[in-house]
C-alpha cells in the first residue's frame, strides 16, 4: 500500500467503494483524497467490522502526520442507527470517545490538526448500501430495462426478500447483467472505472454526497 500523501483521507469499506469515490471525484472535479478501505491487506475482505483495526494501522503510516481531515464512509445496511454506532464505537476505541462525532455528517476536531466526519450511505437514516445508492442512476440511464428488472424481481419474488440491502443488490446485479454486453458479471468497481454509462456518476442522486466531498476544498 502506498504512503499517504494528501491532507484529506477517506476511509471506506471495500474496493468497490474506492473505485466509486475515485471516479466520482474525477468526474465531478471534487477535492482529491487519499482513499483506503478496511481490508487489512490487498486481496482480503474489508467491511464495517474493521474500521478500528484499519485506523490503528493507518496511524502507523509514515504519511499519517500529513492528514488533516479524516472522512469515514460506511453502509447503513438494515439498521442505520446501529450501523452508525458500530462504526463510531470502533473509532472511539482508537481516538477516544470525546473525539468522535455523535451523529452522521458532523465534522468534529479530533486534535488541533485533525478533523473527523462520518458519512453513512446511502444517506443518514436511510437503509441500504453502495448498491442502493446506485439504483436510481442505473434506472435513470435506461428506464425500460429498470422496469423489466422490477418485473423480474416480482415474478421471482426476490422483491419480497426480508433484507432491503439484498433486494437492492439483486436488482442492481440483474440490471447491470442485462446492460453490460461485454461482461454480464462485471464487478461493481469496474463499472465505475470502465463502463461509466451504466451508473452515471453525474446523476443528481449523487449530489448530496458530492457536496460533502466538495466541502473539503
């Protein structure tokens, strides 16, 4: 892993999130961040249970003293309040309880030279994950296919799955498979990088997240 070189550091859950943020920043000309996910090493799984361990590791990076702003981005999944507290408690164990914001979107000073902000996706108090956030742009890009995927989910009864996150993942996977002729199994991270028309990152549904990143200019 390369050394941290920028004053803005974004910590997210996995490789797809890294691809999403790198391309969102590039397409919208947003402030640049060093971006890391919670996987302990290349090729291993990340996730919302590893924010504390990853933060400990990042603080040993030779570039850590350069960091002035830490932005942590995590999925709400099925329970936004529980997910936020789960991430917050991990960060508090490393940074100290008083230094960690009590709610999403609050930017708080950790020290005189470091701020911390936690953003939950798809947004504060909304169930879901990165895939949830991508459904509206994917639907807007080709509405007829979106309607067919709706019908497919209804016929297969996948739209009645208990987990909203899993329903959304199924919908997005089906939508991408139907639209990506060169690779129906295309990974989400590759979509943001090489198939930008499938999930247009200039879609207005990403504006509120882009506005958070813009605030770091």
